[in-house]
C-alpha cells in the first residue's frame, strides 16, 4: 500500500478515530486504526466493539492495499510533522511515514487487517434525515441528565422513540428528567424505543457542524449515523427505560418567570456556599422578588435577590443546584419559567419561547 495526502486532511480523522478507541482494550488489534486505499480514496475505520467510526479521505493512491497501525502513535507522528504533503508506504509489516519536502522518516509497525472486526451497517432505505441543528439540540437538552449509576444500566443512556410522528429523546438519573421532542421533515419510520449510549451522542456532537442534515437508522441492537463521508454506529443499551410520561406534570399551580442569565449567574454565586454533600440551595419567592440562599454549616451563608414575575403565596423551595444549573446552560430564550405546585412535588423548568423541551426534578427537604 502506498499513497500520499495533505497532513491536515488526515489528522482530524485520525484524531476522531483515537477518541473512539478504548484505552482498556483486551484485544491489541482494537488499539489500531484500519487504513484501506482504493480509487484515490483512503478508507479509515476505528472501533472499540461498541462504537465504530469510518470515513473517507481523498488521497493520491500509488498502490492500493490495507493494513492497521497503532492509532495513538500514528496520531502522535502526524501531529509532529509540518504541514504539507505526506507520503505513506506500507511494506514488510511496517508503515513508512515521511513528508515530501523534509528529511523526516518514521517507521511504524503495522499489523495485517485480517483480524480487524467487521463494522456493522444497514441499507440506505433504513435511514431517515433530520437537520443537524435539531438533533444537536436534542442531544444537548438530554445527555447531561444521564445516570452514571452502573447498577441501573437502563438509565445509562438517552431514550429515543417515535411518538405521534415526532422524534422524542429523554434522559433521567432517577431524581431529574430531561425531555425534548421534534418534528421531523422526512418520513419517520416506526421503531421500538431504544436506549442510546452517551459516547456516540458525544461523538456526533463533536463531528456535526450544525448545518445540513444527519441521517439516522435504528435497528433492534444498533444506532447508525451518517454525516457526509463520516459514519458512526453504536450498540444500544438493553433494558426497559422508566415510564417517563408519568414523571412530567400535566399541570402545575404556580410559575416563576425570571431572566435566564440573571438566574444562572446568581446560582453560580450562591452555590459556592451550598452544602458539599447535599448541594442544596433554597429559592424563596414572593410577588416581587426571588431570593436564593445557601448555607454551609460552620463556614458561611450566601444570599442573592433577583427580580421575577410571580403570582401566588410566598413559598420556599429546596433543590440540588445542579438540577437547575445544568438545564440553564443549554436552554435558549431570554427568560425561563419555573413551575411548581408545592414544596414537596416535582419542579419543572421550561423556556419562555415555547421550545419543545422540559426539565423536571424532585425537590429536597426544606429542613
């Protein structure tokens, strides 16, 4: 195998491949990236057996072939080389790497691709399209609420399903829940709800530019995504996702309307003196103002008052400040609406611009 290409054309793809590859591989071949050339194209593949990545790069192929090389060292070599054209020549179980206009020569051991795992794929007719911007918003509004409790593996991913022709994504850790739905312009095929591991969603978020469309396909055990020449696939998480619809309140008695940035900044300051174990802050509201306060015993107290719109009785709520801070970071709109019925029932947060998402979390004890 022999080919040449521009350093900048290949380095970003190898960087993505290295992010896919697990650092805890039991099979040494999984630490490698597969390189295959043909028709003036380099096909590059990486997998950790759960998540896979493949892409195509235009190159000048002198001699077609296929091999695998240790991805971490391959990436390190590419990063060390100056910009410009690089020649790659694989022979005698090694890949020679040298820039065309510099006297630099690396020889990297290569391993035959015979035992490299096959990467799953599905037919074109199983894919549906939606805008990258819409799917990125769905990821951003849910992925932070995924549980990291491995004893409840069915909460270790984002649930996705088709409901009344809309695409729905939900995540929960048992104390909070994030929900979003989107209309899809292309026909949305019927599929059973699936639990998607965060790793592939994080990779999609890194690779998607936010413009154009993304193609998705769902099978019983895999999710597939295509963006131009880039393809990702992932095993799905098995298990029964909680009945999330029961958690989302159908109606709530009161609502606080408050500037999103002002609330976020106040929470950031007040949370400095929140209890380290409980992370609890208090919200006390009346018709004119929202008072945020926290107290860390034997250390200090923090208070901040901000303006709000509210019509109802004076009341105090206690909550884990992360459950409010995390949604505020990804929500849009100038103001947010905090809805509740009393201090012991679920609190929900929505945007004032009628976006298709809601964040729900359980309050904490006031005592």
